[in-house]
C-alpha cells in the first residue's frame, strides 16, 4: 500500500475508551482524531498495540492515526508499541489532547515540554523516555473552583455553547497536526496558536 521509503508519522488522540467517556473533556483527543480520520477518509478500526489505529498515505507520507485503549493514564504503552513496531521516532509522534489552561475553542501547538500535570502526557514521556514529541493542546476550560476535583472536571461534559466552540477547535487541531507534518511545528504554531474557532 505504501512506498517503502515513505516517511512515517504517528498522530495520537488521547482519551478513555467506553461510551460513558465519549463526550467528556478528557476525550477531546479521540474526537480530534475522528475529525482528522474523516478528513483523510481513514478508518481507525484496527485493534492492535493496545489501541485502535488506521493508516493512510498523505502527501507521500505514511500516517498512522491512533486512539490508545489503555485508559488515559497508560496511554504511553500503546504509543510505544506502535511507534517501536513501525520505527517512528518521538519527533514524528504528534499528540492531540485536552488542556485546562486554555478556554474551549482555543488550541496551542508545542514542539516538546513537560507533562504539565497531564497524566496521559506523563505516561507518554515515561514510556518513550523523551519529551521531544510535538503536541496539539485543545482547550477545555479551567476548573470552576480552584479547589474542586480535577478528575471530576475533566470527566465531565461540555455545555451547549462550549460544545459549539469545541467543534471548531477540533477541526483546527486536526489541520494543525497536518500542518506540523508539512510545514513544521513553528509554522503550525504561528497559524493556529491562539486562533479561536
């Protein structure tokens, strides 16, 4: 299906499997992958590497789209298995995930960095032994009260107005991931950081 020498990239959306989590804040990564898969006409339905994945040829490159099925806190296990099997280095692994420091509708692109308290990213850094992977953060809004439970917040849904803002952000996140591959992280950040839906 693919040219032998085509460059491979892995685009990962973080989330939790199960219908009860589908529309929660923590599942923005899964939803962004769904948007991207639809754009690329790629089915993310192969069950392997502790995840669901699909593959497609885009602009002469092999793209793997992955939704880890390990639950959020162990996401890195699935990513490590697929990336090791297909020999994809961290610099070509793009992770899409929720961020409470951004309002719904905003996204932010980063080349690398720490986990910033996000357990999914913490797992990926631990498993890959590297922070050097690009990421697309999708805003879900801050906790209403500083002392309220973070897990309760990220496992809650969106209001109707937030959901409206989010749909644009998910589309931008999908486009930003492709922009990283084609133009680089800096160009993608220039185009999409701070952009509202």
